[in-house]
C-alpha cells in the first residue's frame, strides 16, 4: 500500500469532525456511496433503492407520557391503543409530556455539542475501534468493517450495567459532561421502564394472575417477566455528531439500519435529518420541540414474535449545519437470552425467531455487514 493510501486511511480513522476541521472541500472517496444508495439522487436513470419524500402531511403518532402514567385516567385506554398502533404499524412514535425538565435536556445537548467542539487531541483520548469498549469515541457505523464510511462521529457510553468506577472513565472535558450525562441517563431509564410496562400491557402480558392457573402457565409467567429483568437491563448512550458535509448527496450520516435493543429514545436538536422507511419510501421525521423520538428495536420485535416492528431508518447530512442527537438504547441484560414470548405463540402465530443474545450480535457485526435489518433477518426461522 502506498504511503498516500496509508495517510488517507489514518485520516479516515480520525473521524469526519477532524476532516471538517481541516477544511475538506470535497467528500473523500472513502465516503462516496454507490449511485443506487445515495439519497435523493438519480444519475443516468438509476434511482435510489427507496425514493425519498418529505411528505409534508406525514406525522408520527404522538404518545402522551403523563396520560400513560395515570392508572385511573379517562384517557389512558386511548393512549395505550395509540401506543400499540404505533409499535405495530410504524415502529416509531413521538413521546411528549415526559417529565424531564427543559434544563436537563438543554444541559445534555449543550454538553454534547461542547464535547465535539473540543480539539481532536482531547476527543482522541477515547477513540477505539473496540466495539465492546464501555467508553468509545468512534466514527462511521462500524469503522472496522465499513467499505464506505458514513459522515458521522459518535461517543458511546455504557450506562448500565455500570461498575461504580465507570462514570469516572467518561470524558472529563467539558468539566460538566459527566454530571450532565449521569443525570440524563437516570431520567431516560425511568421513562424506558414505564414505557416497557405499558408495552407489555398492550401485548396482554400484564394481566392479573388467575389463582387456578396451571404449573405450565406459571412457568410461562416466569418466561414473560421481562419487566423485572429490564429494571437492571442494559443501557447505552450514543451521542452522535454529523458535521456539515461539502457534498451531502454523495453520502449518509448513518446508513439504513435497525436498532439492536428493545427501545431507543432519541433526543434531537433543531436540525432535521432522521428518516424512517414507510411503505417503500423514506419519510423525514420532524421532532416536536422537547419530545423524544422513540423506536422499536430488534429485541422487541423478537419478543413480540413479530407483532411490533423494528423499522429501518437512516440519517441525512447537510452542507451548512452540524447536527447533534443523543440516543439512549435500552434492552435486557447483556447476558440474557432474548426469545419470543410463549404467550404470543400459537397455531395461528407460530414462533418466528431464534433465541439470541448480545454476544451473538457482537459476533455478527464484527464479521459482516450489520446494515438494513440483516442481523434481525438472520434470527428469523424459516416459515413453511
């Protein structure tokens, strides 16, 4: 390999924020997608795999978290119905009235922005290609395997399980980053736990135990008691930075993919970019101010035996504005086996997915392409 090629590779590994700071005027070849995968581009009659649309009238279902918490509230049944409809038909919804103060949200967004504004020598302290690292500054999607890099840098923090010393390994600059991140992680975990209770209720898995149930039914209850397991489940926080891109139609901030876990709660700034796949088209999600965009992950699709959908989504970039998002990914403990609930399997709806766990997922993404829904597809059982 030529010295120039080696130099280029080293520059790519430093991330796109570093490239942007060097004043790059064109998208380097490493980031240029094949024509058929580029957003909003038609070249020589070749169209993208999925046509993009803004669909001005498109609105995600909106779930009122406060109403969801009112056990005796007159609107709660309707909110639960809307939640089930959103998980089954969209795989996404917006969460409002969540109770996290505006101060906590703005502090987290500001601290995240300031982290990516640090000199590269500070950010580099946390850079590693080890996908299992509890604290990791990285670039692209899977920088050890991506043939084409995406226009994104990120900071990943393992929030739970968390040894007492772990927050002290989180970035110490900006000086308030650790405090802001710890507070934000606790708040989002509470929301996740309450959402899980509601989702289990919509699936019919939180009904009172009948005193005449059989031993087999009791075993089923143990099998379906994910609510308790999720209280001590895994939580990852991923802070994403999408710097301005000189040629945004040639690349993506994140490629089409689905999320691995149970639910993901995403906090966005005011810059649009997130798109979801709906009816064969890409639609742009316009977050409501102060809301969370929540999406179903692969684990919930598996657990619900396919009733609730983990939907493919991607991120666009633009040429003028940097974009920050904070994703909080929640699921069962890393060592827990994820499988379809026995109560959701019957003759009319046979089991559709294999058992899986986090180790299987890590092995998969370290060995092959994890884009689209390839991992989830690998867990499906062949249906005759």
